[in-house]
C-alpha cells in the first residue's frame, strides 16, 4: 500500500463529495471521477473505460428542485476504487455502481438534513452581523459533504485486496454475464429520464428524425450536432409561437428580446 | 444626497468578480429547510461588506439574505446581479424594503429554475457527457478532458455574463429572461436535445439477441471458392490475380461461411437498426410517466437482463 496513492484517492473522493452537492465543476461525474481515481491508483485505462460506461448510465441523474437524484459521486468513486485499486472487472464495477448510487443518495439526504441545524446556527450568528461565522458554517457544511464520500472511500480502500478478490470470484459466471448484459441496457433509463424532461408532442418529431439518421454510420456525433443545431434554429424561426403578429406591422419595441438586451447592454 | 451616495456605494468589477467566484459555492450548505439560503448569503457577502459598515446594518442585511432561496445553481447568477443593483440603491438611501428584495428573488427563482434544468441538466450535460463517453470508450483521454474543459468554460462564462446582465439590467431582466428569450433558448435546446437523444438511443444501448433462428447451407456457387486457393497455395502457384478474384467475390456479396446463420438480432437489424433499444427506451419513458422511480426500473432491468442471459435470449 502506497501512502501517496491512498492520499490521492481520498483527495479525489473528497472533491467528488463536495461536487456532488455543488454541481459546478463536475468532479463527481463518472467520466471525471473514475478517470482521476484510475490515475491516482495507477490504473488509468481501466478508470477511463469504467468512467465512460458509467457516464452513459448516469446521463439522466439530475437534482431538480428539492428532489435528490441517485448519487453519481459515491457510485463513481467506490466502484472506481474496486476496479482500479482492488482489480475487479469493469462489468462488476458497473453492477456494483447501482446499489452504491442509492447508498450515496441516502447519505446526501442525511447530510442535507443535518445541515438544517447548521442553518439555524448561522441565523444566530447573523444577528451579530458576523460575516466570518456565516462563511465558516457554510464551508463547514461543504466539508461534511466531502467527508460523505471520503469516509466510504477510506473504508473500501482498507478492505484487504484478497477479500475483495475472493468475494468477486464467488460470484457465479451466469450472474457476471447477466449483469454485463443488463449493464448495456440500463443506459436506456438515463436516456428515458432526459427525454421525459424535455418531451412535448411536437418535439418527438425530432427524436424520430434522430433515430432514423443514427443508422447512417458515416454521420459522427459532430455532424449530428451540427444537424441538431440547424434544426433548432430553423424551428425557432418558423414555429408559430415565436412569430406572433408577423405580418401585421408589429409594435414599436421590436420583436426580439435578445436584440433589445444587446442594444441596451 | 442620494445621487452623491450613489457614487460612494458603487460595487467595482472586483467586487462583482468576487461575488461570481463565491456563487459557485451556492449549494455547499444546501439544506431541506431553506435550501440555498446560506450559500446565497455567502455569495452576497463581498458586496454587503462594502455597502454596510455598522453592525446593525450588517445583521439586518444578513437576515434578509438568509431567507429561503432555491433555483437552478447557475440561474442564480442573474438573480444575484439584480440583487446587487438593488442593494447598491438601498445602501445609497433609496427606499427599498426587505420584502421588495425578497420579492425579486422569489419572483425570479421559479421561472429561471424551469429554464436552467432542461438547458443544463437536460441537454448540455447529457450531450457533452455522451460525446465524451464515446471518446473514453474508444480509449481516448480527450473524453474526460473535453468534458471537463467544455463544461466549465460554458458554465463560468454563463455565470459571469448572466450576473453582469442582471447587474446592468436591474429589474427589467425578469421580464426578458422569463419571457421570450429564455423560452426560445429552452425550446431550441430541447429540439437539439431530443434530436441527439434519438441518435444516441440506438447507437449506445447494447442489446444483442444471439438466439439462432435458422441455419441454411450455402450453395457451392454462392460461396467463395477457398478450396481452389488453398490448393494453389500448397502447390506454390498462387498468383495475385487469384487473390484479387477472391476479394472481388467477397465484394460481390458471396458468402465466406459454408452455413449461413441468422440470429434474432440479424432479423431485427434488417427491419431497422436499433429497434430493440428504441422500444426499451420508450418503455422506460412510459414507466417514468407512471411515476415508477428510476432506481426501480434499473433494478428491474438488471433482473430482466440476467434472466435473458441465463435462458440464452440476450447475450
């Protein structure tokens, strides 16, 4: 056990835990988190591949309003440690990621509840006009979120590798094979969540078009992106809801709010 | 008097940059009671510190910014900008009460959250993430690097410029953002998002049905004549023309196997590639609309996938 490896892995875990709540720099997204863990554990290619696969699964995991999504942070960090540090297979890592995402979700709900007490402590200090105290409590709550992932990471790191290998070897072949097959399918849930948020009857047309065009292998994603942007711009130009009063002289303030803002700016 | 104060109580670009930097920690102390409230106050502190000096003023400023607040973490930026303008005016002695400031915050946060979720979580992150994942799965380091850089450049640019827009525009911005402009952006982003989803569903869902439907012996004249080639090679008379002939036969569509195996997957692909992933995704959308939780669906798919593998339907 290399002490530098352990420090780096725990540091990445802490970072991912903080990002799990902040949702800004995206250190908690599998493609970043697993790659970093892989680099820290000296097994970067496995981390990269695991991250790519988990990223597809986690595409639709998003916190909306006060609802808490499955936790990408714990799923990525813990399964990346198992794969890149303890030597589990990538398909095993994916299968384990799902229960880990739920465990992480429970943990963040716990911390978010605990933080209510911090909010009340902040109120008391605020009546004294103390900026320092508000800052202290705020960052303290962030540290708790970091520990939420760092502590499980330390626990998983400290499990003897032999135990992990034995446990993984004990999984029968039909289950490992089945989980690998299922891993390829559960991406669909992420897609469904994203679609479910955006879909209106009119927009299904564009989904259908994308599906039909996807059969043309020569069109890579950059080409598809260009087609998509063109479609979006055309839609905005021609959709009736953005063109009210088009022929009737218009009002004096002009039609396009973007122009108005840019003129004022 | 008020005019004179206005110059005194002006936030510099440095102050506003400070607020921008801190706004990235908006959710650090997200709690179930008042959600982003401490984070909001934390972001406002550089401005409040400059505008208010007495202990009473600071306490009341903190109190008013520790009220309930929750929106999309990036769309808080324009609200911060507007609030900075309001605080400047209040400090300069204009008659703006706490309720007015709270009203602006609450009034803006709802519509803006509805705009930020589909654009950032629903479109940009899945599209960028899927693109980066495809690079990563082909073993390219550009995957995570592009994802991280592109996302953070877009995000930081948005945070800073929308905060500045809010600051310059003041109260007018609510109308502009919640009105036409943001609606256009949301719709445009959704069109792009739905299109890309249509592309990704068949391309990146791995479903294979190896179940063999038929085995047909290929007639001799429909198969590449490998026998002649190997004979010629053994006798040492193999010529370039013969090899070219083989390649031409393959290109002409002759079979290279003596038995043609048709699996369920081949039949489905002939219909239209990606039919099974499409049906699976639509089924998931339907389940989500029935309020089945995503985790339940994922667990169900694990059971289904394992069963399918065990009976040999999926592979």
